């Protein structure tokens, strides 16, 4: 390993987290608790910026919108890619300059467009990425004539699960063959600044063929529109860089991805842009949860934990497997056993699956790995369960990014019953 890799390893494993500190945080804030280490977020950003020195890096905020994360990444020089009016409001109120904020509008609700156009008046550097011709009409109807980027359907998708392989899904982006004409036409009414495509989420380094194909197609398209005299600032080839969820899996070779990207893009005048979400935050976060019950059954032991599909939705939605670690102080002395770990929701989908763990006991604390991306963000209040707290670590400091919700928070939006 080189000195740089020692200082900034390509992956932080669940085993690398200090058990004492995590136990202390759970004692102080209770569980379930999301913990996110900003130093690791910064490391992940720096590794990305070093692999793509010529590119603009936009953080896909949907992976984790906690304000300290947006601030830390913006301070490192990242731009922020937003998926909604709410994310736009968060990025701008966190102090990210409008010039470094992109809003990728997917079938945007009118309310989102209203807010985006209003925010663009105060932050004229903001860029709106549209994926349908009539979104341009809807922007024009609102008097918008600012910066626009066109999202193209590259016809090639990839990802860790069919539910996140967006690239070939007609829902996303304008058809490739219509993109050049549409973009050229849009220059009459808007400041057209870029082209965009995104293949999907959780791309593995083993097969970069889909990524290469997407980038090559975007390079061809950029040359075509540049040939027609459209002056593009950037070609955004999306995010999707995968992280290892299993301890046996190696890290993504980001330099190889960057090399493949450069090669496939070829010569274009526009700058390259990438927009990773997961890669910057996944291994910077863990979810802590307590063991509530241990039940012996003819089908094996079932360990009931406090965090469920309302806390971390990924296993239920994508059959995602997250590594678990026992933080019991005597974990090393316990015999290992195979157990099913399940949450408190009355649905079979509410499970972390079968894991080999130091024999779990009631009152133990478990850590769930790679919880920094799409963890808190996808949490829900299903079952009228308040969402957990989330704590952010910055060196030796720890502060609440989100306090634990109460049942009063859950019911607060309901009008008082006057019947
Ligand atoms: N850009 C666009 C336009 C996207 O839609 C996404 C993710 C990204 C960038 C960032 O992708 P990333 O680098 O994080 O893979 N909830 C799912 C992931 C959904 C991703 C949606 N779009 C999960 O937990 O796996």
C-alpha cells in the first residue's frame, strides 16, 4: 500500500470503527442512531477529486442531505446535485453558491418548478437539468430563461439492482436521437450549458462496459452539438460509483473508472462532470441498533433489533445486504452463531437477513455497515414510528445532525380532531 493509500484507504471497513466510541454515542443519544464521520466523507471526496483532476465533482445529495455533510463537501470544493426543491433549498441554505448547484428535475411536480425558478432568481448561477421537452416549456411558462442542462437517455443502464438501473429506462432523459435537435432549439430560450446522463447506482468495477458505453455516447453527442455551434460548459456522466457492502469484496478501483471515462469521452471542449452520491458517504456511516429479543425457534435463532425497514429501507426494497458487527464489549470471547436479524415491523421484508455473529444477547449493541448512503434519507414513519437521531463526527467532536423524532413529531401535521 502506498503512503497515500494508508492516509486515505479506498474503503473503510465496519471492523475499523472504534467500538468504544460507538458504544459511548449510543449511551448518550440512544439507539437506533445513525453516525456519520465527516473526516471519512472528506477523504472520499479527495480520493474522487484526485482520480478525476480535470472534472467537476457534484455530490448527489439524495444519498445524505445532513447539513454538515453538504457544508463539508462544499468546503472541499464539491458542487451539489439536487433531486428536488427540498434538496435545492437545503443546499442553498447550507451556503453552497448557486453556481455549484444543479437541480436534476425528474417528472418535476409544479411545486418543485415554482420553487426552483424562484430560487434561481436569487441564485442565477443555478443549473436546471431537464429530462423531457415539455419541462422546458414548463420552465418558460414560469419566465425562466436561465441555465439549462439536458438529460439524455443513454440507452444503457447498470446498477446493483434492477430498481436502480436508470440509464435505459424511458422515464429518464430525452431519447438519445432527439437530444441534439432539442438542445440546439433550446438555445433560443435558455442558456444551454450542459449535457447529462446517469447509468444507474452501485456500478461495480468488474464490468465497466456499461459505463464506457454511456460515456462514449455522451462524447459523441457533445461533439455533435459542439459541431452545431452550441457552446457547452460541461458533460455530466452521472454517478453510480459502487462501494463494497461485503467484507470479502474489494474496493472500486476509482482510477480505473476515471481512466475508462477519459478514454471513452474522447476530445470535447466541455469539461467533464461526475456526480457520485453513495461513494462519498456510504462507508462514512454506521447505524447503531440494540438487541431487544433473542428468540430460539425450530428454524433457528431470531434476533430482534430496534432498527427496521423504517430505519434502513435498503434490505426491504433492494434485498440489499449490510454487514453487521457486534459491539458487545466481550464479543471476542463469545462463540459465533448463525442468526436471523430482524426489525420491529410486522412484514417479512423487515429483516437484515442471516448473519454469523458472536452469540447475540438481549441488550447488545450492533453496528450496521455502510449506512451513510441512502440510510437516514429513506427512513419513514411507517407504523407511526419516529425517525432515529443522527450524529455527525468531526474529529473528536460529535454533534446532532438530526434529533430523534418523538411521537408528537409524527402526529404534529394532523389537524386537531374537532368531531
Ligand atoms: N445522479 C443522478 C441523476 C441520480 O439519480 C443518482 C442516484 C446519482 C447521481 C447518484 O448515484 P450514486 O452515486 O449514489 O449511486 N436508493 C438507492 C439508490 C438510488 C439512486 C438514485 N439515483 C440505494 O439505496 O441503493
